């Protein structure tokens, strides 16, 4: 059977034939567990929009491939918009010498790839890739870069100003609404953006696996003429277990067009040397997993003292600086108090402090004014501390993504740094309760991650 698919605008592909509509509905359907009379039941949804009789245009290849595999012929037409006339410029940026994998990403942009997702690990040079895409495609139209955090906004805007000039780079977020030829905007500030139709032709979404309703609503409202759109992520798998969000990500941005492997970026990063100390709690008191995690692990004074001793011995006493990363402010306060008792002078950064204070602490660590910082996730994704010598992971989690992102804060290569010191723990609770066993398993999983990376691991039994 011949199925017609008509490009309605940059957002939607129309399916005029009722039979084709049914087929596309099935292709883009997914199940979601919802409460029912007899408990949770599976309910079928689809990203095919029956009211529009259309589906998100980023899913075109998926729909065509599935229809072809089922023996259907497709005819794709494009109406209701002018042919693209953007001049495909070179992607050179002042002062930047591209790595080979960065060239492989940028060469087909605008030619083979007009939209899509680029998967690249931490330290792949995300800002450089974004700058190269803009250099190729932005003139004479405006570009919007959408980012999830204030840290990334500041970092990217600084890079854009260096490459394109201060008079061409605007900001929407953190109380500022200033739009320009290139505008960097926070996810949550998109509703403040006012562009006229046809003004933007390029949107780049950073950490696109975090796509949310705010971004989708913006693209639906203003994206009908945004023909060039790209997303960047190191972790597309974070969204793959949510079929609705995965379809939205691929549908409103595009399919994965390039994947950069870890070994391709090794020239930009340094290896880690891992010290793992063993913590044994002979009398755990948590009556479930969450209480055990809080009281037997995070707020355990003995464990936190061991962490600080390890940081002092393997980093501070060697004339190096260190960043202790954790998840909760209560945990941070305890480690800060213990550090002061040991005669250390830590800086602290967390979400309950002003952003400017956290930024000053980060700069003081990078510039050598202080040698120890204790921080929550405000120093997570997007934080760049080139001169960081040691990362200590004070939480006890199993996530490979979370672990590698924490360590990634210090793996950027600099002239004077050959390796990053990592401090971690092997947590063992002497109990037969199953929820007490998780933390030892999590420790072994993190150790397996380090081994897989080929990093040297030293186990410390006594400090």
C-alpha cells in the first residue's frame, strides 16, 4: 500500500489517508501504567496527534522504515514552506583547533543533517561543537541555545562571546531577558522569549535527554519555522526507559545522527587514580533502605572522618586541592563541621546559598585561594574546574552516569596535570537484612566502572 506523508511545517508530518493514520498511530504507540479499578493497568498512548492528523517530524525516518519493513510504500512531500536557502558556511572558530571526531560531527551539519541528536561523552568539547554548528548555520538568522542550569548558561555564554563578540550574544534567564543574534536561555525561561516568525532558524538544546513540557510547548508555539534543530547529550539512555519522553525527544528534535565513543575523546582528558577506603559498620541501625542510607552511610561520623582523612592524606598533604561531592545539605554540614575540627578550612557550595557565592567558591578553588570545597549537585553537570586535582565521592550510589559525571568535573586535561585523584569508599554493613547489603554491591559496581576505564585502583584498609 502507498502511504502519503506531507511535511506540514518544521514540527509536523501530516498523514492524510485514514489507513495510513491507523498504521502511524500503531508505530508511535506506547504503553503507560495507570491506576484502574483493579489496580494498575496498561493504557496505550501514541505520539500520533489525531486532531492534527500528524506526527512530530523528527520521527519521519522511524515511520518510513517501519512502514517499509511491513511492505508499504511511502511518498513524502513538502508543502507550506519555502525551500531552505541558508548559506552553509565553514565551522572555524577563532583560536580553536578541532579534534578529528569534532570535524566528523560538524562536516555533515546542514548538508546531510538538518536536525538530530549528537551523543558525546563528558569532555568531548560540547561548547566547541555548539559553536561550530552556529558558525555554519546561524547567519543571517538568529540562533537559540537552550540549557538546563545556570552554570552551563554562564559557561556557554562566555564561550559564545569569545567566538562571536559580546554584542551578538544575549541571555534569557537568571532575571535577564536580553535577546540577540545568539541567545542562551534556561529551560524554565523559554516562556519569556519573544521572537517574530521566521526570525529563528536554528535551535540547539543542551542535555536534550532532559527535554520537558516547557521545551516542547515552546517548539509547538514558535518552532514551526525552525528547520534546523540539534540536541546534545552524553546519556540518551536516561530517557530510553520512558517511551513517551523518548519519542518526544526524537520527534521534536530528531534522530541520533552521530555518536562519539569514550576512546575518541581520551586525548582531551586525563586518567584517574582511585583510592578506595573500606568502611565497616558493625551495628547498622537503619530499619529500611532509606533510613540506613541516611544514618548508617551519609550521617555516619566515623565514615565521614575516614573520608576527610583520605582526602587529606592523598590530596591536601601532597599540595593538591580537592572537591568533595555529595547530594544533601545535611550531609555537607556534618562534613564541614568535621573538617573544621581537623583544622581544615573548607569552602562550601549548595543550593540554599546565593548563586554568586557558589560561583566565588568555585573560582577560589580553581585559582588556588582555597584547597578544599564541599559541594552538593550545584557543582554537578556543566561545572568546569580545570585545575581540580582530586574528586571525593562522599555519597554511595550505584549509577554509572552519576559516578562518571562527578569524576568528569576534574578530568579536563591541563598542562600541569597528569592524573586525577579519586577518593571513594567500600561500604560494608554487617547485617543479614537485605536492604543493608545494597551499599556493598553499589561499591563493587563503582569499582567495576573504574576497572572498565582502566584506571589504577588502590584499596586502603586502615587510615
